[in-house]
């Protein structure tokens, strides 16, 4: 009887041990699967976040012409300006007798629209950083002869001038009212298709640039 009883106990213990091992394996397997699922989900989230960043990067542009074929403006370019020289100063060009500056810059590559950004940078340097009055006009040329012609006669009709009279900025401050306008290619004759198509009037405040 004792032998039979011991045999039964031994069998019961063996069965219990086998069941315990099986349960342990199941728990371990389940944990591994859960970890794998979590890892996969995290990977997907990272991929989605990365894709969102890439999309945001590709749409950044400060070009006022939405159909421009030029590449987007990068951060360093938002601070870059071409070398410029103030060639003439006038207090008779404006009706309010405020100062007008006549600037000469290197020849502009008209196949690129980034020159608009560089023009804005020049205006910001003069008005914001160099301390010129907010009530000012800034005329920008990339040709000395064209600059001289407009300085001597604002109504000059030389057809060579429009493509070299790159921009004109007009700032007016009266009390709390501040008007500011940037005109790209102020003279836009129909005889020059590029100048006509890229003539642009921009509401531009250098203090918000």
C-alpha cells in the first residue's frame, strides 16, 4: 500500500512540474511577442514623424511668386545680401522730401527669383540695422548707367533701364500709420516679357522679416 501511495504522489508531482514549465514558456513567448509588437509600432511612429519633417522642409519658401522654378530659400539665404553701394542720395525724389537712396548692386541673374530675398535683406540692413529712417525710399539698380539716368530724370524712357531697375522700396511713417511697399521691376514695359511677368508689388515690412 505504501509503495502504491508513493508511486501516485510521484506521478502527481511530475505532472505538476510539466504543467509549470509549459505555463512559463507561454508567458515568456507572450512577452516576447508583445515586445516585438511594441518595437514595430515605435518604428512606424518614428517613420511617420520623419516623413512629416521631410514634407515640412520641402514646402518652405519665401518666394513671392508661387510658380517660381527656383529652389526653396534656405535659412542662411534669409540673411545673405549681395554687396551694395549707395551711389546717390536725394531729398527731392519724394513728395514729402524724405531721403531716397540710390543703390548699385552686382548684375542680377534674372533666371533666379532669389534676388527678391536678397533685396529684402538689403532693405532690412539699411532700415533695421543701419538706423536709416523708416520714412525712406530705396532704389536698387544693377547697372550704373541706368541708375544715373533715373537719378537725373525719374521719367527717363530708355528701354534698357527697366531690366536694370531691380526694385524700389517706399516706407512712410505718419504717427501710428506705417506704410511699406516693395516693387520689383518698377518699370515694366510690354517690350520686355521677363520684366513684365516678374513685375511684383509686395507689402514688405523689414521689421517683420
